[in-house]
């Protein structure tokens, strides 16, 4: 097991396989022990509970899953009281994904989570499915830099910024590097699908985020590019569905890898990737 260990952001991960935000449920633990994974990234949490976007919120295209969940979550109070204690039973490494529609919300979230046992924060400034505090915030480099500076001061834990391919990686990665501990690349890719019968969008929110194998080449490109711009560890995410994908992300410079929508059609994927890596090392 030792040889699969990864040191990143001052944390020891037992292996490089993490489950991506919004793509798994604690019930997966009924299929295999989630403690065998490198860690778990939670669904993005906001200060107040959110109901998310109108249905339909998931649409399967011939090139991957389109989703517009819109950060549905129970809010920070319930997360700390009810959700977190359950997650802590599953894996000691919990990375909490956070988002806010204004800077103060990011600060509140970090202040509330600092006294807990969570391992790190993934700052989601790349959700394609919300009107405020998502991808648009990630593009507003002045606000983002301000948030990053303040979070650096406030946070007692590593800060990992989750970016999208629509961000200007050349600009944003060097800008955030002095205030960050790492990056996750990439979030789902803004996309849409049309129903030709009705001539209307397939998603209730009109647009959504595409994930799955079709975005892997885009994610590899983003990691490769970011790697040249920062010395910080990078988590690769996007289209991982088999062992070779993990090795490709590691080859372009990722320290860790997140598995997202593959959990839906193949719930044992996390377990199989860890086992595959172990065999690969022998
Ligand atoms: C149904 C669904 C919900 C998601 N929810 C979140 C979320 O709350 N926060 C976040 O940062 N990313 C979210 N994502 C994006 C994933 O974490 C991941 O970045 C993206 O799906 C690309 O990885 P994949 O191709 O392996 O799925 C979601 C993705 C899906 C499919």
C-alpha cells in the first residue's frame, strides 16, 4: 500500500483515487469500503440550503452526461450536524467543496468548517449551473483574487481551487498560486442539448455541464497546461473511467485523480481503480 501513497497539500493520501464532488453517495459504502480510496470530495456546500435547478436536470447525450443540478445541498448547518459525521465514518480524508454567491459566503463557510476534522477545502469557482458564484466568479479575476487572499488568511486547511476549461488558465493559475495549495482541473464543460420534437432544450435550466469520457482529452490538456504554470499539486478530473485514464493524468502531471460520472454507470469504479493501480505497481 505504501507505494501508492501520495503527499500533496501537506496531506498523506493512501492512494491517488478520489471521488469527485456531486457524483457519489455515502451509500456506495454498501458496495465497497470507501476507506480504501485516497479520499472523498463532498457535494458543493453553500451557506444556505439550495434546491437546485428545475427538472429535467440530467440528460444523457451520445457523448456523455449533461447535468444542471445547480448546487442542490442542505446548507452548512445541516452539513456539519448531520452529513459530516456520517462521512467521517467512511474515510478520514474528506475534502469539502464550497461555493458562495458573494465573497462573504466563502468566508463564512471556511470559518464554520475550520474547527471540524475535514482535511481540505475545494473552492468551486467553476460550476456551470448557477447564475452567481459559479463560472462567472472564476472569470472575474479581481473578485477571485480578493477571495483567495482572504481565504488564505482565514483558512486553517489546504485550499484547492477547482477550475473550468472556460477559465483563462494562463492567467488564473499563476494569479491564485501564491494563495492556494493546489488546483482541481476540470469541472464539467458548459454544454446543452436540444429536443428536436419541441425545439426546446433538454435541460430545465437550458444549459448544463458535460462530463464523462468525451471531456477527458480537454481535462488532460488543462492539467498539462496548468502544470507548466504552477509548482502546486494538481488534481486531474474529467472522464476518468479506467486505469489507463488515471495513468494518463499522472503522466501529464496530476498528483491525484478524481472519478466523477463513471460512478453512476459503474459504481465499483473507485475500488477497481485502486486495485488496478496496486496490480500495476507489482
Ligand atoms: C450530477 C453531477 C453533479 C455534480 N455536482 C458538482 C458539484 O456540486 N460541485 C462540483 O465542483 N462539481 C460537480 N460536478 C462535476 C464533477 O465533480 C466533475 O468535475 C465533472 O463531472 C467531470 O468529471 P467526470 O467526467 O469524471 O464526471 C458534478 C457532476 C455531475 C455529473
